[in-house]
């Protein structure tokens, strides 16, 4: 009798989670200024009581997202996209799927207008048994001779 009761109890405990219902959260992410859809936005949804329990995805080509597997509770929604401010929303899942609708996110105003990348030019390369020097990598006067160029190179003597 005891083993039978223990078996029924264990069966009930291990099978109840399989019957619990989960829900999905859907929405669309659009630009605040022109209402255009934003593809590739990172969607992160975490439980407000446990920020380590995270689910997420990215928006499709039309800016839509769908994240499934949520039990009833309160969740924190975070939207991240390059060039845009992070958007946050609180979402409550009750007993059905949640359709948030359109979420507008604003562009960041402090973005850089342009970036200049500077790199040092390679002055010399060793290819096999030959050393190749780039003459345009050495600064000389306009009227400089070949001797002036060679003396600027370390390791060359005339």
C-alpha cells in the first residue's frame, strides 16, 4: 500500500509540469519618427523576480517578434537596437497570450556623425629572402633624392 501511494505521488509531482500551460508574448517594433518597422531588434524578456531566467529572440523583416514559453506572471521586456535607445516595458501574462502591439523606440541623439580610422602604413615587408620597402611610407622633401630616402630607412647605409 505504501509503495503504491508513493508511486502515485511521484507520478503526480513529475507529470503536473507537463500539463501546465504556457503562453507567448508578441509585438512589433517600429521607429519613433517615421513608424517604419525595425528588423533585427534584440528582444529580451526576463521574469521581474529572477533576472537570470531569460527568454528572447529578434524581430523579423517586418519588425514582428514572438517569444513563447511563459507561465502567468510579471515580466520585463527589453528592446535593443544599434543606433536606438533601449526600450523597456513591464508585461503581465495572465491566462492567455499577450499581444503588446506596436512599440516605438527612439533614435539615440548622441550618436557619432562619422568615424575616422587612422592606420600606420607598412614601411617594409620581408618576402622570402627579399626585403621590400615602400618609398611612399617615408616622409621626405619634395626635391629629395633617392639617397635621402634610403638614409631615412633604418638599417640601410650608403
